[in-house]
C-alpha cells in the first residue's frame, strides 16, 4: 500500500534498527552518570509516548490560542493534479473500487512523490503570502498542516487555518483560488478544531505507545521515511519547541510564549550553534545547559550490572573512609590517639590546622612534614605555610633547606 514494496520495508526496518541500536548503545557522561542518546531523542517511532503527548499539547494549545482571540477556523484539503498520480481509483460494476494505472501520470523527477509534497507546501506558502493573509496582524492568525498519502502513495495536504471573523470569507477565497485540481475542498463548518485536525494527524501515525517494537510499523510510516516527508508543520505562533522542551513542562506553551513576548523570559543563545545556553525568567536563571564531556561518550555496549556494582563499592569505600575520620577525631579529642599516628589525608580541616599549629615539629620526619604542608595547600590553608606551590616529596635536600629556614630539625629516616 502507498507504493511501499517489501524491499522498501526490509531496507527501512534495517535502517531503523541500526538507529535504535546507536541511540541505545551510545552514551553521554553527565554529572557522573551515563545517559544513552535514546533518553534525549523522540519521534513517531521512538519514545512515541512523548511524541504523541507533545503533539496533542501543540494542537490543543493552538486551538486555545485561537479561541482566546475569537479566531474562526478554516479547513482545506489540497490535492495534486492527475499528472502526479501514478494510479487512479475506478469503480467497478460490482461497486468495488480498484486501483489502476493512470495514463496521465508523468514519470519524471518533477512529478515524484517528494516533488508533489514540495508543490503542496509551496501552495501553503502562497496562501500565507497573499495580500489578505498578510494584512492580518501577526498574533491574530495561526495554522497547522499535515500531509498524508493517497492509496497509490501520492501526497495530499490538510490545512487548518485560524483567522479573525472579518477576514473569513476573503481567506476562503484566497485558498480556493490556489486549488490545483477539482478534488481540493474547503470548509468552515468545524465545531471542534482540535479533534478535527487530530483525526487527520492520527491517521498518519502508527501508535506504538503500548508496544514499541519496529515490527508493528505499517506502510504509512515507511512512506514518510522513504520520501522524507514531514508529517505536519505549524505557524511560528509559539516560542521555539526547543526552548519549551528545555523547561520540561514548567510553563505551558501558551504562557511561555506570552512571557517571552512580554520580555519576562530571556534566552541566551550560543553565537555559533544558535542553541539555547541559558534561560532566565524575571526572578533569575531557570535553566542552564549542562556541561557534557563528549570525549567520554561510550561507543560500546555498557555493562550496567558492573556499573551498579562499582557504584556500590565506591559508596562503601566513602562510607568506610568517613567512619574512620570520625573515629580518629574521637580518639584525638580523648587523647588516645597521637596525631603523629594519624593519616594526614584523613584528618578533618580542624584537626589538620591545629596539628600544624599546636605541635612541636622538631622530632617529625621531614617527608611527613612536607605531606602535611602539601595537604594544607590543597585545602586552601597555604596562608599558614606561606607556600606558593606543592613541595616535591622526592627532593630531600630541598625539603631539608625548606624546613631549616623554618627552624625545624631534620631527621634521618
């Protein structure tokens, strides 16, 4: 159906499986955790729950936007002339319909399925650039289009346009004047625009929300993939979806757009990629791009069980180290533990600084003193030692001179 062959299906399934494998088995290292690419990607076939939820939200937001402004809906179906149709439908004497070859079809690059899709999109641009539609204020019009195939695979386009009531009849005439053939039609008798257009959009979708296996895809999805046709487009009524997605539902699409237009939402873009870097509202920063180490992206399958076990070991070691520090501190306060017997790196800041200031270092190992001063330097207490850099633990002569200057006794070890 839709001109999709078994060979097309095999090739496209193979391509989608490779894409899915790539998304699931490649990772970004974010805040100490590996995140698969698939967490950040969604389409009609991948993460379809999110895709369909966002689609519903966009269409209902568009309808609400139109209702709030008292705009009237116009629905049009735009079809292509006969020369774009490889086949046509005839009705047999029995009443059964049948697809047969169309003698008027022109088999060249200007009449392919993709070329027909582009032709229909150019008609939409022509409608929006007409004097009537351009005379309507920017925020008093909006539209959505969806493309779908005929049985033979030829594309046709559905347009839902909202305009002020006083422009309704003129807008209808603008659309009719751009019909490409006699099968195109237009109507204004629409009681529920959201349900009306969603009916057409869902006809183009394989609903994979319950079962996301690629084997459940039908010819209609393969038609979009083969010919690289966008399912739907919308007017730039709302703020960029990329910005909306960054805030993860904190604002509705309508309120976010309103606040942005009023200057209450500020978006800083990367000057080269033009991608959002930071987003602010009137009270301060509400989103910032995470710093991702792409060099640490993992190109092979991750053993998640090993990662979990390693995390448990790390947490256990940290807990042991913390408990040891607490125990050492208790012994230190009680006088049961000589600071010289403690690990310098396990000392708390308080113990470390007091150990350095309160004790006679004349009988200390010079290398241990160097470790002590290096630890103070690492923790930002180099004002106690007046050191401008870490000491070299292997240069004994230099350490000797360093501590002689501090009137400390050098001992053999």
